[in-house]
């Protein structure tokens, strides 16, 4: 079964840019690592009068994750550290990305930074912030205008 999601052209372009960065970042790394392309996958949606952001950050220590709010921008940054150093020649397969990451999410309006709540569970970072009541559910009446008749 297919689920349709609303997407703006800007969201589509950002997704395309992320995929291109991931692809070419891995392609051009000399040792085959994907360090330059490390960027966690995120979802942003509205639920129960709040904006919810979920980012998959498996293997990242919660103490290495930082969430900051400035105006309408919520920034998530951190670092996934390798647990041990393995020389590049010893790898048969290398698909896990390590290093620093940063994601910036533009929110529909400025939010109160003190009202933002973030939790980490099973490799997922969940962030919630209340939305203004005007943004939750609002209908807009449509007025129909008749074209003027030419005389």
C-alpha cells in the first residue's frame, strides 16, 4: 500500500542534494570510508499541536549529541566515534560512517527554546516543541469572484 506525503519542491531538492552528497562523498573518499557523507536520516512532522523531529543516530553516544534552537532553526549536531582503530587495508567491507554530523531543520515559526524536549532511546533522537495554535488546524474560506462581462 502506498502512502502519499506532501512535499514542497524545496524539500525534494534538499533530499536530492543529500542523496548526491552521500553518493559522491563515498565515491571520492580514497580509503573507501564514508566519513564525509555522515548525515543521520530525520523525519519532521506535526502531531498533537507539536512539531516532532525524529533522527536515527545509532551508535552515537547521547552525550555527543547537541540540540540548539535559534529563531526558526533547530540544529542537531554530534559525532559518532569509532570504537577501535582498524587500518584501512584490513577492511573487507566498510559501510558505517563515523565522524561529526550536523542537521538543521527550519521550523514553521519561531519556538520557545525552553519548551523543546529531546529524548534518546534505542539509537533514535526524538525532539518535540509546541506549535502555535494558529498553525495546528485552520480552514481558509474561499471567495468566488465572477469575471466582469465585457460590454
